[in-house]
């Protein structure tokens, strides 16, 4: 565990004793949590991008059956991707709150 002493510079030091602050990621679990949050947001962004791309393709198909089918499939898979990503995010949040780090064992 890394601790850094914090003192204010200047002639009048308002902090009598140095305070300690920890880094943003003090352990491996919090690092993975931060990385997973980035991955979840990136996956949601990509699903939304494919949804918009599918809608644009649907409009630009101009009634051609093959183009409409491809656009419909892209929209369907984008919506499924958004739903799966959102469910995975909420399941991960639930599990992290049900089993907090450092408690060890089951929460009941």
C-alpha cells in the first residue's frame, strides 16, 4: 500500500501533521474495476454506433430487399448488444455490492 505525505508549501504551514492519501488504484481489484467501466462504456458506444449505422443503412436502402434485410439485422444485433452490455454492467455492480472486498465469505 502506497502512502504519500502531503504538506503545503510556504512559510505558514496550515497542516500540523502530514496527511496520507492513497492512489486512485490502491489494489488490483480497483484497477480491474476501472478497466471494466471503460470497457462497458466503450461497448455501449459501439452498440449505439452500430444502431445509428443500421438506421442510416435502412434509410439509404431505398426499398431494396437485400439492403433492408442487412440494415434490419444490424439494428437487431445492435439492440441485443446494448441490452447484453447493460445487463452485464448491472450484474457486475450487483455482485460487487453483494460481495464487498475484504469481507471474505458469503454476505449472509
